[in-house]
C-alpha cells in the first residue's frame, strides 16, 4: 500500500468560489499514479528514473496487467477520475495470477 498526500487545487477553489474543492480534490488516475511513483521512489531518485517508473506503470495499467484500489474503489483506466481528501491509499492488484505470468515469459 502506498499513501499519497493529495494537493489542494487552489486555482479551482478561487475560480469557482466553492470551498468544497478545498476539502476534496478530483484527480485523474494517471495523475494519482504519478504521485504514487514519486512517493515510492522518494525525492532523491533521479528524474529520469521517476519518469521511466511513471511510463512503465501507466503502460501496465493501460495494458490491463493490474488494477488500482484507491481508498476501497477499484480503477482500471488512467482517464478515470478519483475524488480524494488529504491522503489516498493506493493498492495494486495483478489481473493475471503470478503462476500464469511466469509461464508466459
């Protein structure tokens, strides 16, 4: 499980004059994955390693190799939108059992 701090979109709060966006932020799954990869690799990881990690993770999600559980809800597409507040807990679940995956390669 990876816990990710959710940024507040101050621009949306100011543009809509709605404080609800200060409490919960809508994010696309691909942006949430980017935050999760950065969190997992840490701030000291080289930028090219972080970019490769994001590309590989998004490619795996798009190919259907895994699904993501965000605070109890499952997502399988990078363009899906998640509404999160403060922090989000991400869990990754493979869609193909490990034994079958090992035989394919």
